[in-house]
């Protein structure tokens, strides 16, 4: 197995048609569910039932264009600018703390450039994965040492997480830390270093939660949401009601009731609660099969790579999508504390949707060179 780009890599062929099909199906399903879950709110707020749907359709077009671009870009261009990607991520996250940042509910996690708002966290995920893939591919002979194999990736990730905590975006920092953990796990970092780091991260996380009244209330609401069903636990309780109402076959697309202003922002982070209510257990099971198929094809692309950096890159972008899916489902089902994590390909929002298609585009690019 080579440790960098080499001339022996298999000549480029067609992208994986099954992965492309799964991507398009998930994107199309997302459009249907955004239309179903957002129409009532769009009608009341904007006097246009299709307001959010039309914007999501536009975001899908942008995402598809980004996917095609990532599918065609030469790897030497993608990999050759690794440090520039990281520098851009630092700058964009820093802009959130300037007047260009958009403050929502006391947190500045968005940047406004002209009429466009976007969330730098989504870009930072890909930039971090590209850096870690480059690092572990180039440093395999020293990856088990503390000074070379441990400190650099932790310092870079820690700096990005620090910028997120200043916004504050505790959940975003957890996601980046999760990407670091899994990349280090496959990259060859000593498990003893990872274990100690995990213990330290859990302690630091608890300090951040216990020192913030807002985070602590969300933590206690997660432990017993029905005890604060009209306050901090309201959204989770309404989500659970939605899943319960769906039963086996669901109420039917468009016939759900929780989106009628019972479940706040039903088309965003909690859109899967609407899916559960309207499609029921059968519909959710089919959706799980769809995302399972997507992830299977994505990991297959990863395992088929001969070049080490290609393999790490494919694994990292797959982890971005997989973590997003798992965390979103965990939140709406009440198995982890509430955190604003969008469901890849499904939730409303340009930044998250574009990132999902970018990850798919990188995987499709690499699938063309899979042996």
C-alpha cells in the first residue's frame, strides 16, 4: 500500500452508480419532507406555502453543482491546498466573532456575506478531514510517537474547537472532536493516548456543561424531558409524541399534526420526528435501509482505495455524514442531550445540505479510482 499519491493508482473510471443513486434518492426524499413539514409555517410567516421548499430546491441545485465539481476536481488540487483549506476554516470561524457574524439565540454561528448566510462549521468539517487524511498518510512512520503522531492533529483540532466554543457552539466542537477521534483511531495513533484524551475531553465537557446554566438545563431536560415538558424539555417531548403518533404505517405524508406549531422548527433539526409521524415504523425502517445502503457504498469506496491518503479521506468524509445521521437521530429520539445537528440530505438549510453533497462528490470522485 502506498503512503501518498503515486502513478500506480488505478486509472479513473465511472463513479459508483449505486452511491450516486442513493445520494439522489436521499436528496429527493429531503425535498419531499421539507415541503411536508414546512408548509404551514411558511404560510403563516411568509404568506407562501412553498417558501422553504423553493429555497431548499435552490440549495439542492447549489449542492448538486458542488457535488459535480468535487466529483471532477483533480486530487492533486484537492490535496495540494490542504493547509489553505484549514486556514480558510480558521478565518471563517473567526468571522463569526466579528460584526459579520449573525447572532441567533445568543450564539454567533453564522456569517453573512451580502445576501448569503452560511455556517462555517460545515466547511470546517471537510477542511479538518482533508488535513487529518493528509497528516496520517504522510506521517505513518511516526504516527505512534507523541510529539509527531499525537500533538499536531490535536492542536489543530483543538484550535478549531476553541473558536467554536467562543461562539458558543459546544455541539459543533463535540462533532469535530469526534471526527478527530475516529481519524486517529484508523490513522494509527496509540490507543493509550486516545483513551487518556477521551477521559480528559469528558471531564472538560462536564465542566462546560455544569458551569453553564443553559447547558445544564438542557442536560437535565434530556434526563427527564417530561418533568419540564413546557420548558426545556418541550421540543423533545413533542418529538416523542410525533414518533408515537406514527405507529406502524404513519399518518401519511402531509397529514402529521406535530408540525402544526407543536414541534418548533419541524423542518430543521427535528424533521425526522415528522418523518416518523407521517411514515410510521415502516417508513422509518425504509429510511434506515436507505442511509445504511448509502453508508455501505461509502465505506466500500474507502476500503477499495489503494492510496493511503485517498482511503483516509474517504473514511473521513463518510464519518462526517455518518456522525450527522447518528447524532440527529439520537437527539430526536432522546438518547443524547439536545444539540442542533441537521440530518444530512434531509433537514432544511443550505450549509448542511451543500456539505452533504460535497461529501458525496468527494466519495464519487474517489470511487472512480477504486480498484
